C-alpha cells in the first residue's frame, strides 16, 4: 500500500532543525524572529479577511436600498415630469419611501477589532450622501433633472458592484493563502465513534412457582395471634388485646439476593450427586457425556444441598454432596483437557493428588459440620428465649368451674357501678371475650399481654366480682357422671376419716398431759 505524504508539505514550521543561518546570527534568535513574523502575518491576514467580509455585508445592504430608490423613481416618473415639481422635494420623498423600518436602518455590529476607530453611519445617512453626490455631479440646472438623477444613482450602483467584485476576489485570495498551511487552529475532530458492546440477555430458566414462606425459629408462634407492638419483655401491650384474627403467614420478598441464598443444583447436578463416592470411573463417564455439569452453579448447589442435609441430620448424604461438589470444582479449574489427567491421578494409589483431594473434602465437610452445629445450638437458644411466661385462668379444684359475670350496662347499686367502670377500662378485645362467657377466649387475650398487665387485669376482675367459682353439676344417670360422683364420695369419705383420726390423736395427747399434771 502506497502512502501519500504530500499533505504534510502544508505544515508551517518555524523551528526546523535543518535551517541554515549566517554564522554571525544567533540561530535561536532567528527562529524566534521567524515565529513572530509568521504569527504577525497570520494575524493580519485573518484581520483583513474579517474586515472584507464585514464590508461585503454593509455593501449588500446598501445595494438593496439603491435598488429600492431606483424602483421608487421609476414608479413616479409621471409625477417627476409634471411641471412645477421641485427636484429636491421629490428626491427627499423618494428617500423616505425607500427608508423602511428604523430597526433595519442600523448596520450590523462589526467583529472584534474591525473598524474600531470609526462608527458605521446609518443606511439612511449613506443614501442621503449618495443623493448629494449625484446632485453635485449634475450641477445647478441640468436639462432633464429626473433622468440625470436616475443615471447618477445607477452609476453609483455600478461602482458598489465593482467594489463588491474586488472584495470577493481579494477575499478568495486571502482565504486560499490561509488554507495553504496547516496550523494548530486548523486541527479539528473529523469524526468520533464510540460503541459499547452490551451483553446479550440470557434466557431465564423456567422455574416452578412455590409458595413463599418465612423461616422462623419458633414455628409454634405462627399458631398464635399477631402481636403488633412488643414491650421490653417480649409481650404485647394491653391495647393489642383487641386483635382477634389469626396471624397470616408472612410472604418473603423475592429479589436477587434471595435467589443467591437459595441456590439449588439442577436435575443434572442431583443425578451426579447420587453417584457413589469413590466410583471415579462412573463420575468420569458422566462428566464426559454431560460436560455442563461442571458449571459453577452446580458446585454451589451441591454444597448447599450438603449443608441442608447436615442440618437435617444426614451426615452421610452431606459428605457425599461435598465430595461430588469438590470433584466438579477441580474438573472446572483444570479445563476440559485436564479432566482425564485429574481422574487418572486420583485413582492412582499413593499419588499426591489423591491425598490433597481427600484432605480438601474432609476439611470442607468439617467446616460445614461445625457451622451446622453452631446454627442448631443458636436456634435452640433462640427458641428457648422466645418462650414467654403467661397468665391463664384455671380452677384449682377439678369439681369447680370459673363463671364470668358481666356488670349490667345500667347499674343501680354502687357496687355494680364500680364494677361497670372497671369493665369499661378493659381493652375492647378483652371486653368481647368476657361478654362471650368463654374462659378459653379470656385466656387467649391474657396470653397476648405481659405478665404484669395480665396480673393487673385478673386483680381488677376479682375486684369487680366478674369471676366466681361454682360447684360442678354432674348427670348421675350417665356412666361418666356416676364415676365422677363415686370419686367425689370416696374423696369426701377419705377426708372425713382423716379428720376423725386427727381428732382422736389430739384427745390422747390431752389426756396424757393431764395425767402428768396430776
């Protein structure tokens, strides 16, 4: 491929090392003087280009107004040729007709550094000056003043057009000279392209939807009512006794972190985990036929499966999963070509690779076993910590029952008024439980309270006379009633005999004491 270097001929260099100067002239000073000369010429050339461009803009505006003036004169030819017309007044009226708006009368501002000494006159002033020059050229008494004015204006238009042509030619020469050399100002970005390779989205594997539940340390707590606010003792306040609905199972928020925490092996990985530990021939055949099993996700999934098996009390399964997971990890790190060599070494008796691999398996399994033991111990301690003391109402005597008395809404006696006031201080949930008359519902509400609050409630119930102990009533006609009645009779008979025996023993002691006194 031939490279064309001719474009570099346009480089303008002022410090060429090959330059030759007179022996009496300092080379550095000469180069510096040449640099200043080049920069000065470049500055003057650019300033001249800006000046010529600005003058062309001014001349273009002037030509537009000259054309308007000529058009206005041609339209009023008959009025100008009428007798008694004053030429000065007629030309003044024509200038006013072609003046236009006041905003257009002001020329554009010049670039920086161009025509800084003089201020550009308005276009109306330029046109008036042009008409005055035509008037001076015609003299005092021209023969046909109208046609003379028209020819004079057309003559000035030709002069301006000629000036524009000169400016255009000179401007083209300067721009050509400016473009001959490549300078730092000529450097610009030709094109810029940037691209970002986006990773293709991998198809998401189809997963079966499973109900999401929260893992808790105390599963029995889910059977209780929901507790909305806990105090320092782990119990809800009395205001929460209004909650009667059972707690709903908490749904776990699904996100990427949950997916990472619940990694499971695929069916391919599970099939590999079932190969008997030590059967390396079958393992090698399985990996050769299913090379996708050496993926990192399969290794992590088998380790997680082994961890879960250890937590569930299956140490043999756990160690089997750890062994197969590390086997896949070694094969993945060695690559496709190193799988056969790895199995050859670990199946060779006394080889160092076999020893290293078995130590890695034992170390990893020991770490999992230790961690599972710590978690089990922590879970047990947390479960014990969650067990709380509760206050429940039960009759001490199995033959009696606790009866609930609700104060009347319209009490008449002072005792009933006081009991009603106590009842209305209870939370709404406790009030509904008392009104139901069922002791089990009252105990459910008391179970939601702390021990101190429950004791206070029980004390108020006793103070208001809302709890009373009554004898049980049995149906003597049924077999169950007869057994209970027989048991009560035997218990009463035993108590009576014990009382008589105690009385007899007391009498003997009194007699003995009397004899001693005598």
